[in-house]
C-alpha cells in the first residue's frame, strides 16, 4: 500500500514572463536607430513622441469612458424622475 502523500508545499506566485516585452522594446529601439541613422538624441526624441502618443490614446479612452458613464447616469436619473 502506498502511504498518503503530503500536500505539496506552497509554491510562490508565478511572476509574469516579461521577456517578450523586453524583446519587443529591443526590436522597436533597433528599428528606430536604423531608420534614423543612430543618433541617440533623435532616437530619444522619437521615443518620447511615441510615449506621448500612447499616453494620449490612454487618456482619450479614459475621457470617453467617463463621458459614456455620465450619459448613462443622466439617462437613468431622468427615467427615475418621470
């Protein structure tokens, strides 16, 4: 007969694998460096511009979400009063 095995010890939570993101960042920086000619200042400026575009898209999404929620609350408030 096999003795009952003890439960496995608590394993630490798995950390997400970020190697794909690092690889993507390396590819983007390499493409930018090759396309521009390798000037560090120009590549840094383009990187800041790309970051600004991404942050603007995120901010636009937040504003649209809040606007949509506000419209729904107004509609629900008018429906309750009627």
